């Protein structure tokens, strides 16, 4: 079973039966058979799959995030035994997206630097795409790299959900169903897509039933591409806003924002760590630290 779990981890990293088969020097049918055997042994559905796409179930995500570091840990330990020890000192460059790093990666960077005082990090915050990381050693990104020479890790996924302020609830009430959200008495902000365009609609998915509902996006009074600023906007505005728990954490803890329709989300955002410099001990140390400590 443990070998099959490692195959499953490799499959999720690649999101491709073909590439996984090549990496493991076997056939796609063998990979498929091993994954099916793992699902049967665990009595769990781990993947939704068709001819073109793979998507993790909730149980699949839990298994992946629980075991993803095991193979890397074993490889790292073997390499540490084979290679002479090098001091954890030096510097590396890091690029990060504003919103996804807030409340998730940035606090871990502070903890990492406290644990490794001889390591320096040059951090560049912005909108990070995988195709612009050639000049940095490590990137945190929403998309996988397009180049084969980059090593990457899926750190977590974030569900984009709805939030509002207590003041909003006093004025309009807290919607408890999609029908109430769309009854004309509630206002919500719009969002831009990955290319900073504005889609006509966004689609809310029920995490339990997988039911999908279409709601209007274009034409909203306020449309934003920044969940980080949406949190502050939500506290002061008369609208429901969109974001995710880690970027809204301080507002949720202080009860300045409250989650709306918690069973629904409109998007799942993957968070990747892309390691461009694969021959640096300090980059390896940073990668292992982030992967081991990030909250799912």
C-alpha cells in the first residue's frame, strides 16, 4: 500500500498518467491499476478522472497533503548521507504573489529566518506567473512552471468563498441559501479572471453536493482583482466580498468579517512552490521548511 501511496503522490504532482508513467519507467495502465488498487484498499475515491483531466476528491487531497513529503524526505535523507554536510548559510531570491502569500507564506518566512539566522532572503512581492521566475531561485505561484528544468511542489489549495461584515448582516441579514443571496436584497462584489478580464458570470460550487450555480459577475458596482484589499473593503462597505480564510484570517479572528454560505466556493486556487535553483542546500532547506509547516 505504501508504494501505491507514493505513486499517488507522484501522479498528483504531475497531474498526468503519461508523465508519471515516464518518471517511474512503467506504463499508464500500470499506474491506473495501482491507483485503483489503492482506492480499493482504502475504500476511498481519491480522484475524479476523464480522458483529459484529473481532480482530487476531498479524501484525495487529505491523503496527498498527509504523505506528500514522505518520498521527498527519503530522497533528502539518502542525499544527506551521500553528500558531505554544508553549512546552512548564504542567500537566495524569492518571488511571491501578494494575496496568496499573506497569512500563509509570509509568516513562515519570518519563522524560517529566525530558525536559520545565517540565511538571507531577497523577496519580491507581486503578481507572480510561472514563466517569469527565471531570475529567482524560488517562486510561489498560482500556476505550474512551463519549463521542464524547474522542480515544483503543490503546497495547498485555497477555496475562494464569500464574506461580509456584522454591519452588513444588521442591515441586510445573513443569506442562508443561494436563493436568498440572489433575491435582490443582497449586494456582492465582482471579480476579475486570471487574465484580469471580467467574466459575465461566476459559478458557485457546493462542496458537499458538487452542485454548481451561476451568478452574475459583470455589472457589479465594485469589481476587484485583489482579495487582500477585498478584506478591508468588506469591513467598510455595504457588500459581500470574495476571498479565502488565510488572507482574511485577522478579520475573521476579530469577527470583523463573517463567512457567508460556508458550504459554497467559486474557485479553488492551487499554491505551488517552484524551485528554479535545484543545486542549493539552502533552497532545499527552505523548501522542506515551507512544505512541512504550511497550513492546508
